[in-house]
């Protein structure tokens, strides 16, 4: 509190607001709220936030709520586009060297993908894209195979879209859950993913346009890998030859997650069953860390 007769300063207001949480019984809630208010006030003070800018920020938050529904999660999009999702992921998953690195879940994960057989295609519509034979092994840090690991996979098609973005698409198009065999091996038929823009017709898109940023993500396949006795990993495989690897609008690219798609001819003797015409192949081993599964970020509250 300030003394009667003296001028109240900006710093006084910040100190009062921070102190208002001193009596919070839960220490973590108190820490979060006091640090949040202190940093929010420091931001406004540093940039000398104007009243018009403050009103604009309120309008942006209101628009973010208005556009968010079961299929569109603009708050996650803000978190992704500001790099916060990747930061929280890095803080939560400090994996040892050699383990497959994690990256963002993104807004297009839908739980409950169908279980599919080894080598089965997850494309349920014709013309989804160039067939891609994706295979490898799931190993632990000592190089031992991890049998029975689950790979929960989803991706976009050549039209840039995920099935969840198209109400007319088959529900399970381009997604599936695969299990590793005794030797840790997995394989599935995907399509070659393509770069795509994040939804940019809302407040996040307007921010990108106003700041000279593009909305594009490099081509990738999403995966969550779960195995008993091992930490769950949420990650991507990036096409090492994709555009936008050096400017992913959600900052999710890590060098260790890039892999080469090999172009294959229709008459290639290694062509797997279920593929016709030209195709590509991609090999990627996954290395898990022993431990508890850990927080699985793939809960319905995060999906869109
Ligand atoms: Fe994606």
C-alpha cells in the first residue's frame, strides 16, 4: 500500500498486485500467479503499453475464444506460433542423448485411431498422395528391441489437410495405431506428407500477416510412441527435403528428426504389397528411454 499524500507509481501498482496473492494457500498456485502478474506488468511497463494497444489485446483474446470450438483450438495455435508449446515440451522432456527427441503434438491429433496390422495402409481414400513405406525399429538406449510398442500415427494428405479438417473425410483416414513385432520392427503405408499452412483465417493468422511471418509448416508425419516401462514420446518425422525446415511457423523442427524419403520405381523389387505405381520409402528407428510413461499430452482437451 502507498502512503497517503505521495504519488502512486507504476511500481507500486505492480507490487500491490503481486502481494495480493501472498495469502494463497497452495504454494504452486501462488508462485504461478505472482510470477505471471510480475512478468505481465514488466511487459506493459517495458513497452509502455498504450490504452489502444491494451484494448486491441483484449479484442484479440475475445476473437480467440469466439473462433475456438471442438474442431478449432486457436489458443493452442497461439501457443504453437509463439514458441511456447515447444518451450514447455523441452522443459517437460529432458531426454538423454541418443533418445528420440520430442516435438509438438499440434492441434490435429484425435485419440482413438484404429489398430492396424504390420504394413497396413492408413489411407482410406484414393488419391491421398504418393504411397510411402515407412519402417524401422523401436529400440531402447542399449539397442535392445522394444516389442509391443504402440505407434499412434497421423498425417496430412497431398491436399495439405488432415482428415479432422474435412467433415466429409472417412474418420480414420491417414491415421492408425501400429504395434512393433518381437524384433521391435514396425512398418506402415502412409503417403508422402506435404507442407501445409496452419489455420490462418483467425487472430493468429492476422498476427502472422501483420508481422511478416508465413503460416507454413514443413512436411512431416506425427507419432506418439507408447511402450510399457518406457517414457511416452510425442514426435514427428520430417521430410529432410521439405521446404520450410528452417522457418517452421511453430518452431518444431529438430535436426535429429529429419529423414530422407527414397524415391522408388513401380517395378522396384522391394515394392511392398498394397502399393501400386511409384512410391517412396523411409526408414526411421525410434529410441525410447526407460521410465514411467509420463504425462501423455494427447488428452482430449488439447485436440481440435
Ligand atoms: Fe502436422
